[in-house]
C-alpha cells in the first residue's frame, strides 16, 4: 500500500509550496502554541510570542492593577519562491501591507540561500521604504533544520508530520538531501539474508523518498549498511531473471545474488518476491547502530547522516559503519 502523506505532492507551483509550509505551521500551532512560537523565533531571528500573557500586580505608571492580560501584536507576511528570483518591487509592495502591529516581519522562502550581500541589499531597501519592517530570507532547508528537534521521541504524530514535510521538500526538489540520507528499514525474518547479500527488497508499488544508503534494522539495531549502487525491479520466472533498472549503475554484477535472495527468501522466510518487488543493491558493511529508546521501529525511518557524523562527506561506507557503532538513537 502506498504511503499516505500529510503534504500534497506531484505539483510544484509556488502556491502549493506556500500552502504546505503554512499547513505545517498551522498544525504545529494547533498542537502547541509554545512550539509554534519557538519555531517562528528560530526562523525569523525575532522573539515571537504567540498567545496571551497573564501577570498579577505589575506596577503601571500611576497604579498597580490586580492583573494584566496582554496579547502581543505581530504580523508575518510570507513570500515563497521556487524557481524564480526574488522580486524587489513585489517585496516592497508587501511591506506596505503592515499597519500598526508591534512586530512587522517580511519572510522570504527560497530554494537556495540568497547570500549575505543580496539579503542585505533587499533589507536596506525595504527599511528605507518602510522603517520598522524586518526582512528575513530563509531556505526550505533551513525550515527543515528548524523543525528537526522540535518534538520529542514520544510525540509520534508530530514527528511523522515533520518527517513528511522534510520528505516533501526533498521530493519536490526544494532542496536535495538525498545523498546524506540513510533509510533504516525493518526487515523481520529476512534481515540476515539482506545483510548477507547486500540487497533489500520492497514492493514496487510503494513510494519512498530518494536516499543514498540502506540500513538493515532488526532486534533494536541497524546491523548493516550500504550505499545504493543499483536499484532494479525484478521478474524471476522459469529460472530466468528479468531486470528493469530504476536508478543507479546498469550492471549484471548482482544477478547471482538476486536469484539467491529471491530463492532463499521463499524457502527460509516464506516470502514470495519473484515479481512486484524492487531491489536495492550494494556492498554491505556490518555495524551496530542501536535504538536505545523504548519500542521497536514500525516502518522505514530516515536519518540524515551528515547531521550526526563529523566529516561525513569525506568518509567511505566502512568508516561510516564504524562511527555508527559508537552511536545510539
């Protein structure tokens, strides 16, 4: 069964990107106004307070009322760009939409960071035209980084929401983190076969976010990883192997292993994978990346290895596997 997504795919007009980003913010606000405040503060660089402030007996200029109930006033306008360049005239017109709010913030979302010089240029012109308006430019990748640690391990639904927004940004090319991603996959009875052959199989009709590495998970740990070399859809009938290359290197190098894992999966695990399955092939390296949090792993989980491993870009798979042995999640 294909994965169910929180965020619409398959289209990339800017209004869809904007809608999905605002949907993310709205869901976070509904769950916790304080988390929404934290996120907007991180994104804008300004202290954003959502909700009322209640205080008791604070002195005013001429008296001490028994209580205060205060609603801070702020307005954030968002302009999203996907493939087009920022339009300075448009941004200046946006700045004219503010009135007497306590905080006035104009937020520009882009695929790539603008660069310090370009952002300073836009900021100065907006400030000259409309003093009091704060301009801030952030990339979709920076949004994803800001939401990364917002929710705790037990907040499953919100963590799923965050993961799907990050996957959406990756799938739609808003930024590409696929070369850093390891997909940890629960393999059940077949995990030793997956590790032995360096091949993971998965139904062909299920969607997945593009990724570079596979991690074989069983019994509270990832036991092997590999960099994906070739991805094939397979039909195996009458001892004849028919491969359709989906991505990666066109090669017959894995043919013998493909046949072996198809046959072994049926005899040892009662898995019938002769058709309708996709095979992710590579050269496995043993590791032991242990899950220390309670419970098992119900579905595939992505890890951005660059965020966890120093000097990731300069390491081979064996070195990455060795570093994961010293880590937990």
